[in-house]
C-alpha cells in the first residue's frame, strides 16, 4: 500500500476548507440580499452605491429601474442594483456640554492636549537668583568676519 505524502493531505484539507468558506459566504450574501429586497419598499430612505441619499418612490422589476426622490421635486431614475442599503433612523447620541466636561476630575493632560489657563494672568518665568555681590555678566556676542567683495 503506497504511503500518502503529507503535502497531498494538507492540500486536500485546504481545498475542503476553502470550499466550505466559499459556500458559507455565498449563503450569507444571499440572505443579506433577500433582507435588503424585503426592506426596499416605496417610501423607504435609501442610499445608493455612489453615496446619494433619497426616498424610494418606485421600483420597476422588469426594467430594473428605481425612482429616488433626493429633494422635493427632484426625482432620479437609477438602476435598481445601485441601491446599496436602506437607511435606518438612528437615535441621537447625547452630547456633552462644557459644564459636564468641567465636572470631570482633572488629571494629567494627554499628549498634545492644551491645559486651560486664564489669558488675563500670563505666567511669568522665574528668573534665576543672582548673587547680590556680583555684577551681571554681559551676553556673549558672536563675531563674524566678512569677506571683502570680489573674493571667492
């Protein structure tokens, strides 16, 4: 009896797993399309593949044409397959007010975060204390030499 090569066994297992994943993905896609088809009724808020939002007025199954109203009085005729999804109304997220932010305890600022300071009270840097018996030293000046014109 001939012995099986391990690479052949690995290839067979790989083909079986690939076939399973393809079958599962196509079934999932088919159910998503069926759900989308049931939601596509006149009056539904839809979005097209190219990002246009509007209200679905009618769908002609035979010619694959859908009529979408984008604004009052503006009706667009598009191919039925360009309707990407039905827009579900979402609940508004509660927004935070500045009073809510002030109630939070202050900790270390995050990197790049500005700390709040009063603009009327500028912070002055402290000067290093100099001994009283020594005179202040003059600032060192950098000497530069200029080349005479005409020399390179």
